[in-house]
């Protein structure tokens, strides 16, 4: 599992389901086996961590997460922003 891309200044590259252009990062499964994302957490380095949703990412699969401090918007929204 790798961080593939990230944007801390999203100027319209990606738009979330509410039409917002918040910070985001993308994870990719570079392996040959499915990965259970719920076994992993991501941190912003300041002590805030976020357990990834309980989803399976297939080999070659991509997971996009919004780093927007809006966790109540859904399971793909982290409780922190990118600097």
C-alpha cells in the first residue's frame, strides 16, 4: 500500500460528492493480493490519526481520501487537512 498522489491545494483537480475541492490523498495497492484497508491508519503527524474504512482494495486498486476535517461527510473523509 503506497501513497500515490496528494494535493494540499486542490484547485479543482478532484471534487468530492458535495462539490467541494478539499485536500485529498490517493492510496494504491501495488501488490498482488487484496488489502483490507481497515487494518491501517493514517496520521497527519500532529497526533491526529484516522483508521481507514473497512474496505478491500484489489491489486492495482486506488483509494481516494479527502483530508478535509469533515469526517461526518462519510468514510472517505479524514479528520485532518494537509499542510
